[in-house]
């Protein structure tokens, strides 16, 4: 795969078997696909990835092309394979021989019970990069527990650090633990592929969503480890600085991060609240943290004179970080986002209009050599590429027909 200028993408020529479901695993392989890897999605006949049935559009869910599936699977090819059949396992063995990496997010031990432990996989293909993503990892007392994003958000401490004293713990408004687990898996697979170029060795990668969620919390965890300070839920306030949070304006909400002294003083002058600079309650960083609620109210009073859009422009111009709180539609339509081509229209094979129908998906926010990387095709229908892929690994039409008759595909 190449970018839109014809330059090969960094993972061009890499073939990855994607045995994943719903989000964490599919997100990992999607990111690798956007960087040029060929992704072959292996799905169970009849049902496929559960995400095919998930999303806000019931009609799409019924067609096994739910919005949740579309979000993470453009550019992939789909083959249906029954690993509980001997013939299906034979096909899978051939696929493994020709792959560079395999990503799965079953519970630990499921693939081994199907006959393909990491040792078996590496006996088939010693240089294979095998990556397993699970809620808790392949070891430890919780390794066999099922885990969804919300469970991980709670167990990691994320929810405890989110919300306010009044609201109690709150989950993030989207499945951040799944996404972080997928990002970690994609990074690990890339690193293992790089290492294999030097050593020729394959690898076994064990990704724990719980641990990747905790590592993402950064300063929150560090404050406890280093300073023995438990996080205090402060809602939209930044616990490291003040004024730094979300403020009401004359029209709409505005995030301001005046974390440095010069930014605080500039903010006060621009909003017409110069007296706050010399006020002993707010004169330095520590004082402002102690009196953050009073400072917040005084700043909001001054901000009521203009709209959030006007203040964003004014404050940004003088070096005070500020930005409106946008809806998802407004964020997608923002000129900064549209100028960098984050959203891509790809063919929608689930539509009745086979010629012109498209569906919109996100890219990865990464530009390589000044160019965006986009999916090479739309999200696949369940088993759409089964025959095509089988022919590539040596099966003829009669053999494919036999596999189908046996229920292997």
C-alpha cells in the first residue's frame, strides 16, 4: 500500500491476520493498516465480529455492517473460517505460514484450546509476531475474567479520578480503555516487526488493557507513587494548575489553560481583571490552587462579556491556550480538522447502491512525509474476500467448494 503520492507506506508488504472482535484488537490492526499493512480479518462464519451488529443505525446492524464495525475495519479483507473443523484449521495453518503477524483478543487460552498456542504458531512460522490483547493479560489471578471497557475503567482508577465530589466516579464518554489497549498493541507489533528485521526472530506479545489504562494516567498515578497523594476528582479543573479548566462565557463553554505565571497575568489583563494579578489569593501558583474556586468565579464573571468563540480568538492571539468545547459535529467540521483530511469517504458495500454509496471513517491523525494515510478500501462484508484469499494461498475452485460444503468456511 502507498500514500496518495505513490510513496510506499512504512508497513507496506506486511501481512497481518486479524482475529479480533469489537474494539481493542480491531483498533490495533486498523492503525497498522492505515500505515500500510495488509490486514486479513478472520471471522466466524455466519456471525463474524460482534461489532457488525453494534451502532446507532439499526438497519446497518441488521446488515452486519454496524457503525461500530465500520469505524475500525475499513481497508481490511474478510475471510470466514471455522477453526473447530479440521479443514478450517488446515486453512488457518496455511494463512499463518504466509503472515508476518497475528493479532487476537480472545480470553487467554481460547486460541490454544483450538489447537494454536503460541508454541504451535511458532512451530508453524518461527518468525511470526503473535500479539494477544486481553483485559488483564495472560497471567495473574484475573487472567480468565471477561473484561469490557467499563470494567477496566473502574478497576484502573480512571473512574475514581474522573467526575466531581458531587457526581462521584464517572466513566469517560467513549471506550478509552479499549482504544488505549489497541494503541499499545499496534505499537508493540510495530516494534516487534522492527526487531525481527535485525534478529529474524518472531515474538509473543501479551497486552493487558488494565495495565495500559493505568500507564496512560501519568501524573495521577505518579502523584500517588511519588508524593502519596490520592487524586481528588475535580471535574473539568486541572489539578496541577489554576486557572486551568472549563469556564462559562457570554455564550458557550471555553477551556483555558493559563498554567504559567505569564499566561495568568496576560489572561487577567485581556479579560479586564488586572486586579487579580496583585491579589494575594492568586499571586502565585500555590495560592491559586488553594483558592481555585474563588478565582474560577471571578474569571467567569469577566468572560461573560463575550462569546466563547470571541474569547478563544482573543486569548489564543496573545499566547493564552484557549479553546471552545465543541460538539462532535462541530469538531469534525472545524477547519483545522478538515484541512488535514482526517475523515475519509470509502465505498460502502452494504448499500443497495453499489456504484456511488460511500461511508465516512476516520484516519489516524498521522501524516507521513506530508501526506495523510487513508484506508485502501471500505469495510468488508462478512466473508467478502474468502474465495479471493483462498486462491492466493493455493486453493482451486473445487477445493473451495468442498471447504464450503464441509462448513470450514
